């Protein structure tokens, strides 16, 4: 437990009068009692499993048998495997595709819903719908659109004269899961960016316009720098959700064709819940957490560098 | 200025189309005869697909399981979040800084934590039970929702509570008689947040249950994708039925819901 002298001296109410000694005692204890269930759940079922995950990742056997210690064997096995290298590449392609498509769309949508009065609320609600749709539901909607007889291949075939087999070709399968995820991700990004836009004082734009600044200059020097923090949060959240996503890809392609859309998340999903391969899936779980930390560090560096300027 | 104005309407139209397209196409497909999903195919609207899925006995069971899991999760997470959120919003105490974990932990990939949890649930006999699924939903919702409720309670002016205590209310009495009634919108938003997340999730149920009888709705739909193949009329009808409850709740409570999300994630 962290405790600075200052905070222990002011233990109890943030403000307000200090009552009788008995009341003070209960007020010192009360916050701990109130937080006890939360702390218990977090430690027993989040922090402890994370620590166990590290342990299980060094074990070789599936549950039931006597576990054998294999050290970093599972990791060595994974990284030496072309299959897992493919999983990593698929994850990066998936993440890159989702960010490239969803972030500009989210910015655009955020500006649109922020700039108009009464009607903005309606469109904000409308644009948020993908975000409250279950991944498996949107997976069905997207499968319907891209499957052989669906509207997307039909239109494309009419335009190009070629066949478009979205769920059969590797590249088109990746494109399908990226489009689906970008569609699901942009609403949350839009919401966060719009919250940032709402904090920018209108006078900044007015004086910029008086100075003859172009739209682009206004965006470059006012809008973008002042929404940088919200953009950071949006990109970070979507990165982490996208890296760990297995539900929506599994529902659309099951990782196929072949391993084309089998990201690290989907591989973990299969190893853990279908093949019950605890050692390997724990190692993949550790790698997935590390991957998230790497991106967090990377974004923090970019954010820090931007603020230092 | 005028062209700019109409351009922005065009942009709004395009984004609306991107957002609504998949839903509208799903609706159309669900109302057409099977094998009639082509782009230009038309034909009379009929409800056979809905009749078909609603007559399947397993759909009712999946819905019931989903209701049980979602209701139990909300009923347990919300009181925990009120207690924890109140403590964090109103008290200073040694160790409070650790509460930053509540916004860091939701970033840990849930799927990684599920792997060791399977082993524990087997040990305590909760593997392959709905209780195990509820537990997972509680665990992954609690940190963020405590933080969300903290935000709502912090917005309530402290003076109201102090007045109540002046009149002889204990801190817990003030929580029950002042804080909770005043944070009802926030609590509804938090409850809906948990409800939608739980209703939509199939990962935890997939990880912790093996019996088809224990499937929750989205997990059942995943099985439909596997077994019905390209019966897109039936699949889309089921998808739209599954989508309805969270969509309706969102549309009714969206204002509070959005406030809660922003309060939770941007502070």
C-alpha cells in the first residue's frame, strides 16, 4: 500500500468536520470496507490469474496430467514456428488496417456531429449503433454482405467482370475482418474525439479566421493539437481491443481460409478453448499482454514527444 | 459557405449509409425467402425466417440463459460499484493511489486471463456452469464500472450530503438516502453498460461452458453460423432478434450511457 505522510495525516473525510473519535474511527475504516468486495474480486480473479498465467506459460502439460516445467520452452516453440509468425503478421495487418480506416472516419464523423445544432444528436446516436451491436451479430451481417451471392461481390463483379470470393481468398478475407472491425471501432473513437472537440473554445477559431488562417491551418494548429489527448486514448483503446479480438474474427472466418485471418487472439482462442492446450495458450496469453504493453509504450512516447514540441 | 454546408450533409449521408447499410441489408435478407438474397432479387416480404427461428426450442433456452447471466451480473456488479465508487469519490485514505489500477486493468486482454481462470473454475467446481460465466462477467466489468460510478458520485455537490449528516445521518445513511437517489441516472447508465456488454459477449461462455444447454445467445448464434451455413435468411432473423434488447436499451438511455462512458474513459 502506498501512503505518503500527508495522506495518512488527512485520512478520513476530504473535507467536512471531524466528529467524535468513534465516528472518526469508522470513517477511517469505512472506505476500506466499502472497497473490500472490489479489491477481493480484482485480486482473486484478475491479478492472481495474471500471475498464474506467467507460471502456466512455463508448464508443458495439458490439465489433468502432472505438469512439467519447460522454462521458456513454449515461447521458443512458438517463435520458431512459421504458423505463429504468421499469427503475428496477421495481428499487425489487422491492427494497421483497422486504425487506418477507422481513425480518419472517426475524426470526420466527430467534426460533423460537433458542428451542427439540433440534428447532431440524432446522427451521434445513429453512428454509435455499431458499437452496441454484438460482435457475433455484426459478423453475421458482414458475412451476408460479402458471401458469394451477397451485394458486395455482386456489385464488384458487375463493375470489374471478375469474381470476388471474399471468404475464400486470403487477402479478401483479411479485408473483410478489417472492414468489420473498423466499422465496429469508429463509433467509440468518434465519441472520444468529439468530447475533445467540445473543450476547444470557439474564440480560437474566430481569431484564426480573422488572421486569415485556412481550414487546414486551423485543423493543423488548433483542432489537432487540442484533441491530441483524446486521439491518444481512442487509438490506445482500439489498439488493445483489436489486438485481443478473437470473437469477431472467429465468427466471420474462424481464422481461415487456411490461417489467413488467424491473428494472435484467434490462435489463443483456438489453443485455449478448442484444443485445451494450456501451456501453449498461456504462453500466447503472455505474448498478447506484452504486445499490448509495447503499443502502450510506443503511443506514450509519441504523445510525450508531441507535447515536448 | 453554402457549398460547404451541403457538402457536410453529403458526408453525413455517406457515413449514415456505411453505418446503416449492414443492418438494412440484414433486415431485407431476413424478410426474403431463403435462397433469395441476391442484390436485385425482390419478391414478397414474408416472415417465414422469423417463424422458423422462433419455433426452434434452443433459441428460447439461449435467451433465458442470456437473461440469467446478464441479470445476475448487473445485480452483483452494481452494488459493488456503488460502494467502491462512493469510497473513491468521497474519502481520502492511504492506498487510494492504487485505484489507478481500476483504469489499467480493463486494458489487460481478457482472453489471456481466461486461460488460468479455466483451471481455477475446474478446481472450485464452477467450470461448465452459468455461475462461472457470471463470475467472468463480474470480474471483467467491475474495475471500469467502479470508476464510472466514482465519476457520477463525484459530480454530486458535497454540501447536500453534509447537510444530511448534520441532521444526524451516518455516512452510510447519507449514501443510501442522498447519494444513491441523486446518482440514479448514472447508476442506470452503468447498469445498461454492464447489461449490453454481458448480453453481447460470447467469449466467457465459450471459454467456461461445454454443454449446449448452457449456451448464451451470442454463443448459440455462433453455433447457428456453423450448422446453418448459408441459410442467411434464418441467420439474419436470429441476429436481429438478438440485437433488439441492447439496441432498445441504448436508444432509451443513450444520453446517460454516453456521459458515463466519457466520464469513465477520459479522466
